[in-house]
């Protein structure tokens, strides 16, 4: 069985909405887009690229598809993600799209709870980028195996959050933590079953 790996860029207060650009996602009147850019340096960028290079297939939601498809189809070849995202198989979870035209893209067949385990049987590493709504479904059905969480030293107070309506109790095993001169922190976690509870002392 393969692994489902989530890459997430997150503020200290858990916001994941529109990290990459001012107009990336203004849903809900969100006006703080592009908050990640001031904190990503060359060292972090190389590490992010190396992590994504491990993917065998990309799983995204409809909104992320509509952001990614037009951008990456015309992105310069000098960007390390351009060839990767354009050539690798992509699966789009959507209740509204009837077709997808980005190279090697497919609509997810059936609902997420039944289709994603089939992807994990087919591929060694299925990676998820963005896709805040899809993430809630993945969390709810306990389909995530690994999380690469980039946490940035900024508070926004509003916006879509990673651990939101789909979150159910789970224990996580910390695999690695790294800090960067910008103040950002990379936390790699493995999902490790259910949490345990006890009294202090």
C-alpha cells in the first residue's frame, strides 16, 4: 500500500488559504493572499522541490486544479515544478467538473473515501497540494499517512484552516523538524493511530 503525503503551508494560527499569491483565493473576502512569499528562501525552496519530486501522482481538489492548470501549463521550464506537475499523473476530486484538460489529468472516479485507497494501491506516493476542502474529507476518513507542514511566523486571524471541520482525534509521530533563518519551521509527521489520554502527575 502506498502513502498519501500532504504538503501544507500554514500560518502559526493554522490558516492555509492563498499562501502563494494575492488573488490566489479570495473566497470569504480573504484579503491576506501571498503571506508565504516573504518567508521562503533558496534553502527552503530547494527542500520543498525535493519533497515534491518524490511524488508518483498528484491529488488535488477542484479549486486548486483551476489555479494550477492554467499556471503550470505556461510556466517556464526553469521552474523545478513545471515538468513535474505537467508530466506526472494528476487526479482531481470534484463534484462539479465534467472534464479536465491539463495533461495527464483525470477526474477522481467515485467518492474520495473509496477512490483514494485505490490510488494508494496503485502508486507508492500520492501527494496532495493545497486543496483545503478536499483535506477535510481526507482527514475525516483517515486517509492521510504523512504530513509535511511548513509553519510560518505570521498570524492572520481568519481564513481557511488545515485542521478544521474534518479533524478527528489522531496521534502523530514527529519524524523531523527543521528551522530556517526566516523563522519558518518544517514539521514532518507520520500518522500514528489514535491518541492516548491520562492525568498529569
